[in-house]
């Protein structure tokens, strides 16, 4: 609550009260805010004095709101290193925006400065617009080595007017082949949308704008490996994969449309940072509610809605691919 006193040139006095309430939504760092504004008139007011008070309040409020949003967002200069692309990757707006570009010579990519062993990772992306056929925008967590673990978001471009395909996969100890693919219920090239990975000892949950689309549970008790011992970096890249990305490679990249550009904003990691052989969560896990978070009944229902209406491929139903029987997690998940 802010209370103030304002004098106009005509000495009309206004006492005003501005009450605000703020709520940070699950789609970090979007902010919902409600206002109530009241005036107490001591002398007859004029239009000029009313405008003076209103403009002052609105100006101060907008300054406060811009400060809060800036303080909430991640900084790409601090959080990431550009790893390849020969200038095609750029960090802009004082670290608030990152762009990757692809042309016929090369794509580009970046990598987190820190390693994580469990976390809730949010990133806002705006994908390559127009004819993006043949391009892949990858956003994923991965360790290194032949027995690596990996948690993948990949966005497969398509011809103008056709939908993007969101490709997900989970690797454990170097073994993947757990693909699920989805259409999105919006155009991911028109605006930024939040793509999240919740990775804790219980499960891995993929979400889009706060809506869960996939869950990979920890079923180690049933003999199924789960990523829990290898710290991972966060990577992203934009690259040419026209030998397979669009309609199995039938549609090739149209280089007359280059350069292709994807944009990133508002990175946030609530995570256990791995450094010098130990986790930042080892000694104190208080405040890390995400470490024990799992999908509740509502979350399960929202996931089922997405999978019923937007899933276009599920390895657990591909009998031709697995003639000897589906992977064991398919019947246990």
C-alpha cells in the first residue's frame, strides 16, 4: 500500500491510496498484479489536478513493475557460454535475450556455465518462423560420455502453415529410444512460451506453459535405469537436420529463407548445482520443494488431455519397432 499527498497549482489537495497485490505465476517470471486506487478530495478538484496525480502514480508504478520483472529474469551473460557458431549466437539487451542463427555454413549453440544434479529448469523460447523445414532447435540436459544421461526437448521445423513437432526423449546410461512427439496447441513462432523440465529423484516431467505433457517415473525398483547419478549441463542449439527432421527427410531446408533464428528469454533454474564433486543441495535441501514434487491428480489429468489430443507418436505403442515386446517401463508407467 502506498499513501501520498498531492498539491495542484490551485491548491486543491488530494490524498490518494494505491494498494497492490502481486502473485508470481508458475510460468516464471510472469507477474499478475491487481490495483485499487482511491482519492480523497479536500477541495473541489479540477481535471488538471486529477491528471497530475494519476500520471504520477502510473509512472511510479510502471517503474516499480519494470524493476521487479528485470530482477526476476535470468541473465544469459552470467548463466551461459556461447560454444559454437562463429558469431551466429548473440546475447542481447544486457543479457535478457539470446538468439541462435542458422545459415548454410553453420548453426550455433550455447551451454550452461553450471552443472545440475536435479532441478526445475524453465526457458522461454520463440521458434524459427515461416518455412523452418529441415531445422531443429534443441534444448536439453545432458551429461557426457558413452553412458551419458540426457533429457531432450527438440523442435522439428516444418513448411509454412504446417505445425512444429515437439520431440522428447530420455536417455539413461547411454540408451535412449524413448521418443514421444507432440503437436502444440499454439503457434510457437509468434511469441515466447515456457518449456520446463522438472527432474528430481521421483520422476522427470516435461511441461509447456505449465501444462505437463510427459512424465518418466523412477522405476529403478523394477530394474529400469533412471538418471540420478550424473550431473548434467544445459545445452541448446539450432542446426540443419534436413536428412531426417521434416517428413523423414523428404522436405529439405530452403536456404533462400536463411538465416533462421530462434530466440530465448527468462531462463530460471531452481536446481542443485554440482561443483567439485558435491551438490549444493547435499547439506541443506530446505526450500527445494521441487525435489519431492510429483504430478497430482490435476496434473495427471492435464497430461492425459495433452496426450489424448496432441500426441502424434509414442514409442510405447509402436509395435513394428518393438516386435519382441515393448520396453518394460511402458507397462509400468
